[in-house]
C-alpha cells in the first residue's frame, strides 16, 4: 500500500489533507527568480528552529535529532506567510506571464512550508503523540484555507490561463507543455472558475472537510488501540507461537495489566492471530472487535463523521459541475469515468464470489470432518483455510516463517532483486539521525558508483504508528532544483520482545515488503525536471502498478533461493517447500479478491451518491449491508477488507479510488508476462522498465508510459488467470 499523507504536494499548492493515501509526493525547492528569495527571518533566531533553513545534512535529509514538537507550529505559520508572499509576488507582476515567471516560480515557492509539512505529516503517521495530533487538528483547516487562497487567486489563475491559451505558440519541451496543461487543469478542478460567492462556499466546505478527515483518521488509530482484545490466560492463546504470546504479554504489561495478554488489532477486518488461535470463542471476540471499530458508540465512533464527509463531497462535486464526487475524482485518473470503474468491478465480483463460495465449501468440509458442530464464520476462515492448504498441498504456512528473517528478506531479497534487475546497490548509513530507534537508513548507488538516493526503512508496529504499510518521500527528485530523492518505506511487523530474537515474517509481510519497495523504486528512479511530476506523482489508479510489479521478485526462484534461508542453520528453504510456495499462489484467491472488491464497491457507492441520498449516521450500517447485497458480495464469512467506519482510504487520498489496486493489477499481471516472455530477470529488461516508465513519473500520460514500455495496450487475461477468475 502506498499511502500518502496530507503533504505539500508537487507545486506546493495542493496541501491535500488526506490522512491515508499510499504515497507521498513532496517537494523541496529553491526560490524562483520571479518570486522573492527566502524571506529574511523576523522570528527570534534564538528559537533555533531547524525548519527555518534548508537542512545542512546530506541530500537535505531531515534533522530528526534537532526537530522538536514545539518547532512545527512556528514553522507552519511562517511557512504559510512566506508562501503567500511569494504567490502574491508572482500573481501581481506587471510583466506578461511566461513559463519562468509564473509556473516555474510556483514550482520554486513554498520551501519552508514544504519542509515542515513533509516531516510533520510523516511523523503523524509513523511516530505520533498527543501533541502532534493536537497540532494536526488545529492546522488542518488552516492549511485548507491556505491552499484555497492560492488556487482561488484570480490574478494567479489569469496568468496560468494565459499560458494555457498560448501553449501551442510557445516553444516548449514536452514536459513544460504538460506542466502548463496540468497546472491549468489543477486550478480549474480547485474551483478557479467559480463565481466569488461559490468560491466562498467552496472554502467553507474545504475547511470543514479538512477537520473531519483529520478527526476520522485520528479515530481510526485510537480505535485500533482502544479495541485491543484482553486475554486472561495463556491457555486461551493455544496455537500462537511463543514469540507472539510473549509480545502479547509485554503489550498487556505496558498497559498495567500484568499477567494478562493484549491482542493488538491491525487496520484490516481480518486479523493475523485468527489464523493461529485454536480457541474459537477468542477468535470470535477478536473478529467482532475488529468489525465494530468506529461504529460501536463512544468518542471514536466515525459514523457521523463519514456521513457528513460524504454529504459535503457530494455537494462540492455538484458545485463544481460534476454529478457526484466519484465523477470528479475519476476525471484525472486513467479510468476516467464511473461507468468504466463500475463495469470493471461488476465483471469481477460474480466470479470472485463464486470462487469464495467454493473455498468456503472446502473449509466447511474440514470443519465437518473434525466433528465441528458449527457453520463457517468469518473468524474461522483463516484458521481452517490453513488446514485446507495443508490437506491439499501438504503445506503449512507456519513452516515458512523460519526462512523469512526480516534482515535477510530486506537485504538478500528486496535489495538483491533490485541489484539484479536494475544494477543498484545499498550501504547502510549510521551517521544520519532517525526519528525512532528501529529506523534504518541506506544510501543507494547506481551501477557506476554515483549516489541515486537515500532510503529509510521503518519496519515495526507500535502504538504511535498508524496501521498498514506505505511509502513516503522527504525530498523528491527534480532536475530543476538539483535534488535527489530521500524516500521511506513503513510496515507494521510485530517486534520481538527480546533484542536477541529474530524477526520472523509471514509470507504476506514478505510480499508487502517487496510491494512497498516498488513504490520506493518509483520515487528513487525519477528523472524529471519539475517537482510536480516527480516519482509517484501519477494517477491513483496507476501508482500501485510499479509496486505490484515488484512483488514478482518475491517468488522469482533466483531471488527466493537467495533470501529464504533458515535463520538458525542458514540452510536454504527445501526445494519441495519452495515449490509449494509457488503452487499455492492461487490458493484462497476467491476470499482475497472478494474482500477487496467488497471494499472497492463500498468506496464507489459512497462517492457516487447525490447529497440527498447520503444515509444518516444511524443508517450507515444498513446502507453498507444493502450495498454489498446488491453487488452480490454480501458473504457473512467474507467481510469487506475494510468496513466503512475504519476505511481510511476512502476518507483520504483514495476516495473513489480504492479500485486502483485491481485496476493497476491488470497492468501488473500483463507486465509480469512481458518479463517472462523477454528473458525474465535481466538488466536489459530492468533498464527498459526504468527508462520508459519508472523514471518518467507524471511527466507523461500514464497509459502512454505503459504503451511505451509494453509496446501494446494492456491485456486483462493475465489478471484473470492469476486470480482464477476465468
């Protein structure tokens, strides 16, 4: 998952206050000739605020050792003041608009604001605390208003519009031509052509949405912690590994519950312990706690917030001239229309649900054979699916964990694959500060020895960290500014209690590590002029494509053989076990596809509503149930991957965009077939993928980039084959 945070995006204009997308697109830029250089500090220099100056560390790496919570608000306030002064200088010029004095000047603006926003929103996702959350709540409406002051500036828009109308008469390189076109579209989509009265209405909507979205994401994190399941005895945890039990005991101890065990919840509906626990009653408690998040009453209930957000979004879309929020959101995606997305989801839902029902019948047969006097429920699926896997393939997923030690997976798997495919190498840096002791920093080198990027790796779950996995950027590549990328990957792997214990990963966690590194490669390989187009600054339904492609290497025999070694003996995973890993890739695909599609369908339904169709908070759960029933994916034993009240994607950057994963997987599956058909893991193939697609960011149309790489339009058949949906 590539999550984006509410950051200063691309041109430093769009401070998108979305708490949970899947990649960050930040910029740090110098001042443009047409705009003021960095404002001379009027604040007392004794404050020694590290954001007030460009970081002196290597490649502008953040000064985590000097940043304190007290630095954020002053930096935000001064950053917004400086940024608006720069924008006013651009807008009020007497000279006729040119690319240099208008759009490139905008690209260079907002340096201080970018610096503080980039780090702040990274920290509120990865290492937050009460003070940061208070600041986030206070800053959300202010940042929304700041964004509106720029995007709704009529003089500034007039200059952008003039360039847009003259674009065919100017001598422009393709990327500069695209900058003019995309900038104009961004201003129009932000409301620049609205009447003054409608602009005021829009500002009020944006301000309220910013506050609501922030509160929703805070509630999600608080509910995860508040809904943790307390277990009284070790006997109830039969089936869990000793390491996991010890971690649960330590978690309880940290909450002053000595002698008990605390089962923490993750973002998704399904929870990892459900595949291990033999106690069915405890499995039920965990699943019910997971599904109730955000809708069980109390201070973290999200029903009122979500319905209000849906209503405002629907009203805002109509104010902007669109039938609904989804139509607005999809206009600048590769899918383009709600019809295209609906048709894709509707075509995949029936075969996915049919597959899930067949899988459920196989599981029920195991339950019956064991004398279980009950019908399969959602809290039973993972536990008994492993038994089906064992019976069918003579293979227990738990057998894999000793071969997936985290450092081996990272260095001998993820990094090794990148070296083989792209020729890049990695060296750990211990001299750069980190915001949390478990974070590691690596310098990334090109094949010729030159520096490509810096890469941060933050692996472990903790109460201060939101769930899921994501990539973000601290510095984005730009030929205009001369900056090289500084990017980060985050996961939520359980940390062993003892420092002497190895971190043994599940196969899903391994795949996630490869996935997130695909986003990192997209950011690191960027080779564009303008910060606005750097790295992962691409449509939401395209951004997951490179990361999904990178998952391919997790099971590529040469790569798997290199990293899948026993953590104690150093022996390679036995060939027969390795073969079973590959054989079971289609196993349980009915379940995983159905739970994903159910969430995607909910996302679309919420955002295709008219204002008057939005349900009340009390009617939210009924609305959700009817939506799933109408779509044919209302399977009690297969809940949506996310229920609406803890579905952070739809409140954040992926609103009306969660379909992007399956949309991108069409491109991914077709690309995997291309690699296989062209010799597989070779530098020639990797270089072609890098040069034609990964390096181009958003500097060209996304689907044109795919065609440049593939030499053809995407074929859906490889996806259908992969997921057993033929």
